[in-house]
């Protein structure tokens, strides 16, 4: 054997997924590898390049994967020795979505996909490794204890959790395929396919798929003269068909096509080849599904010019959220993705308004508050925000404030067009009360926290859940400083927040019955927001502030962190974290079903199991209430 081939095979066997292959298999692969020497800054492929016939392994040196974002290179990952990259040709037909460039002098092995594909199809371990790398960017290296990057996902803009979500999306497919029998004449079927502008026909017996005729069959068997066009389709059809259920995910469909070397999947009632056909999935359907991944949505948001464009993107996000919940993707994962897209929409709305108004006359920060800031806005609920601008000379104050009020009014109206309704309490940057200078905001927080009983009608605890969307980070840092400075040894403030958290109506009666609305349009319905979610949100905020925990706004994550910080009561916090996720899912499902905020649950429509699940999620709230009463002196505002 060629000594170079032996050297390459010995190198590959130290890294996943090649460590799942035999020596003979590695030798076969190594003999077909092309060795590429890269000078510094030499590219392997560029964004939008046509796909190569190979994927790559770094033999030595360093290759960076990056995109251009806001006129700057954004590095997605650094590929060191043993790292696989350029997997996109395995799973997609459209061009590369990132650039691979040598950061230093490097050697790269180019492995032909045609050579490697059979090993993927016949070895489940290799297939699983590629699935992990492509769908969730799993970290794995030669050193199993060191989770650095080894397999790089190239089907999304983001790595980690964000890249994986699209692969759990349900697919939209043709639910009215052309069904024919095996005795149909090829010429007649070809004419039907042309008229319907489709590239396939399903051969069925009693509506059960037994074969498929594709444009590739026509090209390879009819156009080449191997079979006459007057033949019956059963002579040239491909069989057996590969069948799936209708809830197949993007990742599953891609891998089935790869494993079986097919371009179409038949959808049947139960996913087997023994039940009736329901539709057909094509490679084109997979490409369309990829267009709805979060990375693509954010790219489109950055390019958008109008609120109408943003609205269409937000509707597509709603589809992703709905299908992900139906696939039982963890709610924390869905919330992370949704919040990134929501934040991008909010930021772009501000940017569009600035483009219309002209450059700001001073530094400023647009902050979201409430559910948006906590990254809990899965439904199109109302918008909550405030605006802070830097202190300016007195003679410029009116001009500067007028500009930012106009900016806020334009932005909130844009967001209303997108689907985020105006806050009924007026907690928006467009309200003159909540658009003010940094010194005025610092005084506001100082007053709220030192004298919470004074004008407390102005104090809403959601102002302590804030996150910068656009602007100068130093302004948010200044807000943080005053908040956490005043949070130290401030029993009066915690007295106010503690009573506020406990003031909400109880969710269950003494006999553990649901307490529902007694009158009005929501009579006999359960207010899951006011009676269940809000007390948990308020309590998590209260404890987080009291322990000086910074940088965590999400209620679920707050409870998880509290379990670490106050380990004595970790069980209570962890139960509350789980309860919050369960209650949030109930609300989201109700909102999706009724196309509203999901605040009021119709208990009669829940199954017995779901009613018990909902009731069990409410039980930890009593222990949490007792914990608040024991920790804080709730006397002044009781």
C-alpha cells in the first residue's frame, strides 16, 4: 500500500466518525483522498459557491468558518486538526452558506462524497455521527473528555442549540400526488406529469404505494433508449418505495434520502408500506423547509425595509414554534430560538425608524421589558419597552427628547403592524413618561427602590426585567449599577415586591379545585397568566434580586440558578422551574389554538390527564409562597 495512504488512514482512525470504520474501509477512503496545501488566507470555498464533490478534514493548521454580517467577518467556528467541515453537499442542494479560509498554513484532506456515501448508508454509527454534527452541532474530539468543536453544522447560521431547531421542523409536502397503476403507459404518465408540473408519479395497488416514477427514471431509462416510451410504467419504476409518516422531521427526511440514495419519500398513514398513500416529499420540499430556519429568518430581517416584511417573517416564526411544540421539542430550546428572532425584529424596527427619521442626536438605548426581555414571548403578546437617551446640555434637551419620542412612536407603530399589540398599561417607549434621559431614569429607579410606597401606581415590577435591544450598552450598564446597588440591604423594597408577588388570586381552592372566572367574557375559564404564571415570574424576580444574581432574566433559568445559590431550598426552586415550563406550554398551546394570548384556559376542553397535569404544576406555588413569607418581612405593604 502507498505509504501516504497508510499515513492518512492512520490519521483518520483517531477521529470521529472515522473511528467507526474498519482498517480496510479506511484504506479505501484514504486512497481516494486529495491532499490540499493551503497558504494563509487561502479559501477552500466561499459563501454562495456551488457545492463541491468532497467534504474536508483538517490534517494540520487552522481553518476558520465565517460569514459576513454587518460588513464584518463573524467567525462561526475554528477547525483544528481532525475537524470535519464542508458537510453541506451530503444534505443540501443549494450553495455554501459560509466561507472556509485557512487562518495559517494548513493541510486539508478532501474526501470524495461518492466514495464516502456507501459507508454512511451502511454504518449506523457513522450515520448517527453525521446526524449529530449536522442537526445539533454535537461537540466531540479525539479527547472524549474535551468538548471542543469537531463536527461543524453547515446548514444554519447558528451553532449549538440554535442550529438544531430547523431539523425538528415538520415538512410541507404534496398531499395530492399523481397516483397511477402499473399498467399505465409511460408516454401518458409523462404527459400528465408535464401538465401538473411535477417530477414524480406514485404507482399504487389499492392506494398502497408499490413504486415511484420520477423524472430521473425518464432520463436514465427512456431518454437513453433502454426502454420504449410505449412501455408500461411497472417496467421502469423504482421500487420498493421509502415510506415515512406525515410528522417526519427535516433531519429524518434528509438522512433517509441519503441512506437510501433516493430523491422522494412516500408519506403513508402510519409510515409503513402497508398503508394508504397520503403524499410525497421531494428534495425541493427539504430546500423550502430550510428557508424557514432561524438563521435564514434573521438574515431576511436584517434586509427588510418595511413592517409588512417583518410581519411575514414573524408569521413564519409562529409556524416554527407551533410545529416544534407538536414535535415535543423542549420549550427552553424553542424559547431561545424565538427570542433571538423576536429581538432581531425589534432591533430592525428601530433601525427602520432611524432610517426614516435621520441619525439620532445623542447616544441612546432601547430596552424591552417584561416577557420580551425575559425571552418568554412565544405568542404575539403586547409590546413593553422604554427608551433612555444620554444627558445633553439643557438647551438641547427638548430637541433631543422630541426626536426620541418620534423615534419611539414610529417604532411602536411598526411593531403593532407586525403583530405586537400596544401595551394596555402604556408601558412603551412612545409614552412620554417612559422616554427620558439617563439621569432621569437613574432617579426613577432610585425612587422606586428607596420609597416603593410613594406613587407606587407608577411602579410595575416588569421594569426590573429589562434587556437592551438597540443602542449603547453602557446605558444599560448604568441602569444595572443603580438597581443592584439599591438591592443591597433594602427590606422595604423586598416588602413591596413580596406583597406584590403574593397579591395575585390563588389558582386552586382549599379543596384543590381550579378557581375560574366567575363573570364576564371569560366566565368559567382559568386565568393561567394571572393566577399561575405571573406569581412564579414575580417570585423568581424577587429572589434573584435579593441574592444579587445578575444577567439572568428568564424565569426558568432564574429558578435553576436559585437552586444553586440557595441550595437549602433547591427542591422548591426546581419544582417551580418545571412548573413554569409546564404552565407556559399550556398557555402557548391555548394561544395557538385560539390565535390569541392564551391567557384563559377552557378547562372543559382539556383531557382528564391534562387537567391533572395542569393542577400538579400549580402545587409548588404554596411552598414558594411560604418561602417568600419566611425570607422577607412582609409587613409594611400587607
